[in-house]
């Protein structure tokens, strides 16, 4: 679990990032989770664009992505979720 200060620092690092994964009409699929896992392994800190009609649905989708990828939600602004997972093989 990250502290508020760590989350704040990660959010500022993610400011310039573009979303690397976008949910589609099919919602959360195994392929989407696989893409998120690949991106997290490579970058540790990513943005995901969650396409859903209302805030509750976006929050549920983001929570499911984080649970299935063992990652942590750093921040959620509109349709964009900032997600972090430490890669133990990186410094």
C-alpha cells in the first residue's frame, strides 16, 4: 500500500503520459487484462482510458482491472485511471 505522498509523486510523474490501454465495447476482457499486465511490467506506471457511460461503472471497471492485475489505483480523473504496479525486476 502506497502512502499519500507516494501517490502524489506518482500522479505527478504520470501527468505527461498518454493512455496505453483503452477499454472497448466488450468491457474488461482477458485480452485487455493481458495488455494491462504487459504495460505494467514494462512501465510500472500507466494510464488506462476506461470507456463507460457513468461514474459508478467506470469505478467498478477500474477496480476490476486493479484487482485482476494486482496493481494499485493512483488517481482517477474522468475516463482516465492512473495505475501502478512495482516491477521487482526493475530498479
